[in-house]
């Protein structure tokens, strides 16, 4: 039985007032009924128990461009709520210092309790269903579950699968609009090609940081292997594999010089990060470096609408209902 989920979905002051410590495991949440937010849970895309799970549905949604930005933000926030509304404050020097002192082993293990791992296993598997050519990755995870049990961490990084599912469910179901993939660099490259006039139907266009206004529904991306500093460095390696990560922008907080983003596989869950930011010469918030990390690409959503409504709605139904 899921516990009642008491925080609102998109009113950020209330969310942060009750947000979890980064050291805590996510707690069970609930989601909005479909008459309020028409989203198919990712768990409906797979069948079977962990160890024997398989992809059963890869279909995607197509919505008018005017609705896509709002849906991307709503869906990202709802998944964040489902995973427990954990927030990582990357604007805190104390937090950055603590992160730097943790071993890589800590980052890769002991993220979830057995109960939590079991609760979200089919959701994470469902994200893979939105990424083409991903069945072999789910089968590798099945093998891992059979060998190590349900608490075994995911064998492969699933952050790009999460983004693929958000865009698939958000209304960008056609490949020419968004290149869903098992790795972020595929759609980063598509956005760069769009910037270079090679993919006119792409929903996202790539910009260097500071070139364009960042809005909710846009994405911010960084590279770790290689550590890209700008788009030109990636242009020189287009089509090649790279360790990259992108998050969805959900709010710009100019009062606190923060950009709030949500991504998948952030310490094994869907989590929100508070990124430090400064105002540009055009008074737009732009992310700055945090610790040793640098955002190198701003993927701007090409829709006519720029506004995202604030909804004071509380989740009232179980995700499995």
C-alpha cells in the first residue's frame, strides 16, 4: 500500500520545503490520474518479473508542438515525484566538497532498499522500451537480477533511456523530431545537426552556453569522457561514442541564481539537481561550473510557446492503478 503523497507536483516552494536529504533513499510517491495528466506509466511498456522481464510496447505519442513543452516538464516532474522527490543541491560548496570525498564505490552501490528497487524495477525497464535497439540491455539486467537478486544495481546507465521515454511520452514520437537512443550523444548530435541546418524537423537545436535563453523543457548537457567545453569540440567527434549526460530544465530561479533540472540515473534514481547560475548580459540565467563539472550544450526546444503553467495539483492515485 503506497503512502499518501502530500507534496504538490509543480509548486516548487512546497516541493523543496519537504524535499529529501541527498543521503536518504527515495520514498514511495503517487501520480496524477490520467484525466489530469495523460501519461502512460513506463511500467506498462514491459511484462514479466525481474529476471524474466521483456519489452512489450515501444509505441510513442505525438502531440501538437504547442503542448510539448508543458508535457515534457510535467512528465519529468511526475517521475521525479514517483522516485521520492530527492534534490541534490549542486550550489552548495559543502555538498560539492562532500561529493568529491566519496569513493566511486559509494556512487555505484547501496542507492536503494530492496523494497524500493523492486518498486521501480519495471519503471526503469520501461524507460528502455522507448530507446530503440535496447532489448539486449534489458536482457543483461535480467541476467544480473537472476545472479544477484532484485537489489542488484542496473548494469547499464539508463539516463538516456529516461530522456528517451520523456520525449516519447511527451509528444516527440517521430525520429526526425527526436532521436531516441540508449546514449545521450545521439540526440545531442541531432541537435547540433539542426543548428547546422541539416535536420530542419528536429525538435531541439544545440547552442553553446550563453548563446540563447534557457527555458523549461530545454535540456542542459555535460560530457565526462571527453569533458567537452563547447559544441565545436563535439562537432569534431560527431557520431562517435561519448560519456555524456543531459537533464531537463524544469524551472529557472533568478532570485536564488539556480536552474532546476531533472534527470534519470542520478545516483540510481530520477532526481532533481539545483545548478548554480549567473545572469547573462541579456539578463538570462546561464549555468556555471559546479565542482569539476561543466555544462557544454544547451539543447533548446523549438516550439512556439515559451510559458509553462504552474499547477497546484496533488497526486491522488497510485501509479499501479
